[in-house]
C-alpha cells in the first residue's frame, strides 16, 4: 500500500531524470491513482525557480508521450538549488520541511541520487549532517550503479552509507532487475516443477548468459574508458542474472530470503581462471554498408586505450546443484544486434539410438532460451521426427512471447520506482551482495587494467573467438542442426 511521500531527485535536471525517472514516476502515480500522495522536489545546481523546473518536467514528460501534466506539475512539483559540491544541505532541509507542511505530508521521504558516482560520498555526508537520514516517517536512499569501481571502493562506500543509513533504508538500483522477464525468472523456475526438477548438474550441460549491444560507447567515453565492460556490465547486470538463474530456492518469496540466496550463490563461485577469460575491443569495420568507428576512433578515447569493450568467460560454481556445469557469461559493444538471452542447454540422451542423425546424437540437446530483449519470452527447443518413411529428426520449438499474451510491459525503472515507494527491496542489491560480486571480478579487472592481452574484433561482428566458450552466440532461436562452434 502506498503512503503519502516526498520524492527528492538529486540531479533533478539530468538526463537520467528527464528520460527515465520522470516518465516512470508520472506513469506510476497516474496508473495507481496516487497523484495526491506524491510530491516531487528536484534538486540541482541550476539557478532556476519552481516555475522553470515545472516547465522542464512538463517538457520531459511530453518527450515521453505523456500529455496533460500541467495541473500535477503546478501543484506538486518544486525545485531547490544546491550548488555543485555543496555539502551544507541546511537550505534543502528547510525547503523539505516547508513543502511537507504545505501538503500535510507525514515525513516519508525518498532521496534518489541520479548523479555520477563521484558525487555519492559528498551528498550522503551532506544528507547525514543535515539530519535528513532520519524523518518523522520513513526515509529511503536510492543509489544508482556503479556502486564503487572495485572491492575496496565498494567497501568504503558501504561503510559511509551505513554510518548514516540502516541497510533497510538503502536501495542500490540495477535497472536490469526491473525487466519483467528478469523478474519472471524466479516464477519460471520455482513455480514449475517440470523445469526446477531438471535445473541441476544431473540434467544441465551448460548455461549461457549473453548480453549483446549493437551500439558503441557514444558520448560516454569519459566514463567508459575509465570503467570498461567488466565494471559497466559484467559485475552488475550479468552477475545479477547469474545469481537468479543459479540460486537455490528461497525459504519464502520475500526480499531477505531471495537476497540471502543470491549471496550464497556468489560466494560459491570458484576463483575465475584467467585462461578462461577473453577480452576484446572493437575495431573499425564496414557493416551493412556503413563505416563503423573502432573504439579508439571514438570521441575522447585515447589512441592507445586498452579498455575492453567485450568480455567472455567461464564460471564454475562449487556447490551440490551445479558442480561441473560451466556457465558462460558474455557481453560486448558494437555487436551485430541488441540482444539479451539466457540459454540453458540440457544433457544429450545417454545412449544414441538414432544413428547417422545430427552427429550421432551428440547434438541432441533440449534447450530453453529465456529472451530478455528484444521480443521478451521463453522458447523450448526439442526434436521431432519429420513426416515420411525415412527417419529424419528436426528441431522445433514451443514458445511463449509476452507481446502475444499481455499488453506492453512496463519499463524497468517504472517497476523499480514503484517498489521503492512501496518499500519492497526484493529487486535491489544488498551491501554484502555488492561486495561478493566485486570480490569475484577484482582479479579479472586488475588483469585488464594491467594490460592483459585484448583481442581486436571488427565492429558489427560477434566478438573475438574464445577457446573456452564452446556454445555458439546466436541472437536468433537455434533452428536446424545444432552447432558446437567455438565462437564467442
């Protein structure tokens, strides 16, 4: 049940706020009928008054296709200027009290830090010094990724956060966890005995988690060249998917049980073998008649940059369920298509009776493909006999596509913002989970930063070949003969 609250967006005029947060927030309050319960206070360094900020909000919503917002903006939207780097937030505190008094709010507050990571410590200290870490109602702090850039910095940031806020006040947001198909992973596994009973080392041969991006870095060079694809995608997005796919069944469907299960899974992962890591960086190429820049040709990228834009690696989980089952995680930029998929490949039949068919049954493997984007859904691949006297096996599929059954899925941020308002931490990352993930990848990041060999791949291709990734990366459903090509 929602409660009246003040939603404070620190970075209230930024790109994330304009494109994602404002449209998501407005759709929530309209769909849920809680426009009279939610007041927005945008905080930025811009010297603008409430009226100018209201125009900014209306224009942002109009860009998202949302009209007729003038009344809400005029009545329930405010702006407070805080100079960049200012840690004395006494003026912000006074403004919050004034707005809450004007709307008779009970002191429930959300502080959303839509800011660059470098600004997090200063703002968190300022909120605490001004007494804004507590309130007459509840207080929730929302922190965008990346949460730290390595284990040491993540631990330091956690200590700073916990010096002022309790863990149950903190919402570390990873927008991947708000995708409907990601949220449905738990239901798919634990509500269907048909799948859960086979979700183990006795039945599963290998699991892939593939997140392909067709675009390059665009205007993000200032951030990305100091981060790289491991920090940007692998440590958070792909690892969250890994945890949900591989975790044990929680005791109950509540935030702490689910997050406990994810942490136990991450702690069971074996130290990553450097020989089973492939790093890549996209180079210039012609693709579909278009000349694509290489990474080093992108604006503001140094000519000698060794920042990886592609990573492929094998993970082994040392627990009873998954011992001996390889997990292949791959992600990269400037690949042929935008695609996110989890592929579960089951063991082939123990004895082949269809001699001469598809490599004598070696490739007779059922596959479940969980498509996260685009065209969200699930596909089960299986073999059937082709009609006729001769015995010919064909691969077919059963599929469920969200678009065919439901209306348009809500954007990830819309789902997550509603959870923040409701106080549901299930889809948010806990402190020990952040640290477990950094602990896993820190050695890989250090190797990349220290110049570990990076393979160049042509922009618009599927990345460099890796000897330890024997399942083919393919964005489309597998059809016809299966393949064991060692493409990354």
